[in-house]
C-alpha cells in the first residue's frame, strides 16, 4: 500500500485527502496553520506548521513517503519551491496540482500587491481586499487605507491579530471561510459600498470567476494580481488519474463523484 503526503493549502488538497482516506490508503497532510488543521478530518495525521526546505527534507527522509502531492495555493511560490527541492533531494515522487489561469477582459491586471496599491492610489472609493492576510502590510502604504480598505480574511486568530496589528479598523475586517458564491461576493461589495475589488487569480476552485461576476454585478472594478509564474502542474482530475495508473490507487464505488472531479 502506497504512503502519501499531501501539502494541503487549497480546497483541492482537502478534497484529495478525503478521497485517499476513503480509498483506504495511508495519507498524511501538511498545513501551515492550526486553522488549516481544523478543516481536515480528525482521522488523518496532520503536520500543522510552516516548514522550510530542510525541515521538509528531514520529514521525507524519516517517513519515507511514496508520493508527495503539492496542493498549495498557486501564489505559494516559496512553499512549492521548497517541496519540490525536498522531493528531489530525497528521491520522492512529486506531483503538483495546479489551477488553470485566465486573462479576462474588464479587469486591471497588476504584477503584485505593490502595483495594486499604485492603482488604488490613482483611484477613489472603497475597496474589498480578497488577497488574504499575508500581504496586508503592503496595502497599509495607501495613505487612507484605514478608511478605504475592507480586508476579507480567514476566520483564524492569527489572521485577525495581524489585521489589527497593522491598523485595520475592526469594523472593516471581514473574517469568513471561502470560497464564496457570486451572490455572497456581490452582497459583500454592496454592504461595504466598495467600488473596487482586489483579488488574485485563484482559479475556479478558489472562487475567482464568482468574484469577477460579482464585481460586474455591483459595478466595481476588479484589480487582479497576476500569478507569479507559470505553474507546471496538472489539474485535479489528472492528478487522480496519475495516482490510479502509477500507484495502483483503487477507488471504491462508494466514493462520491464530487471527490473525483
């Protein structure tokens, strides 16, 4: 029986972990936070900590996984680099789940958060930030950020503490677990009176199309932070297919179809 490790920072990662567990194989998960641990089944062994490359290498050497699946976020460039290098050093099979990216009309595309701030500086009006808590410090360089910006973050204590420490007003912080529907995004934009939406190209699984559709509904301009680089991975369905054909993964008929798509 193969032994799998899934670096799970996305909905795809959590879905794959549930699939592997239902298939009766040995599966462990690695997440960066305690909140990420709470989103996974109690029956799965979870390593909840941010690991550098050396720590990842040591873990792979000690636990002898047959395959590592990198299901981290498309923007988690450093994490993906560390996982790939750790697999190379230990001779561990590495698979990367990626999300398709799309350049869509009607959006303002920027390279990073700093360029997003430059665009915001040239505009007026409130903005809903849906980029996560990691780069919220960059947005504080906007002179009137406390009045204009409404960050939407995960409902995790560390994320909330970070927002407050950076000076975001409590009344502007929206702590919710996504991905969100078009209707929820539209309602949030209208509730805070946002004429701007700042987001990342997180793909369909990350709710990106729903955000853009909601922005259009609400008459808001979408500022999209493009992906750092081409992501040489594969889709979720292809990853499952690889596990079936290369590792002999047997999927019972009782597995829900949504875990296979």
